[in-house]
C-alpha cells in the first residue's frame, strides 16, 4: 500500500492511514514495518459467503490530509 501510494513508512504513519472494512469486522491491516496489506485473522470463505459463487471482501484505505 505504501509503495502504491508513493509514500514512505514515516509519511504513511504521519498521515493517519487506516483501513475500513464493510460489516465492521477488520480482516486487513497495514504492516507497521513494511506498509504491506496483511490479513488480521484467518478468513473463512465458507462462513462469509456460504453458497455465493463470487466471494469479495471490500476495504477502503483512508488517508488524512491532501495527496
């Protein structure tokens, strides 16, 4: 995420970057040392999507201030 936004890690942390997921459950986070998008916990497709053919988890990256 840091690389895609062309921000180094200190800038990423200073901008108050956070992730917001649909449904209130946080499945993803930003790794503090690398800026990579990582999973917070095991994601169980069968539990989340049951019989749906396409399973999509959406999250938004929120950055404070102007880009």
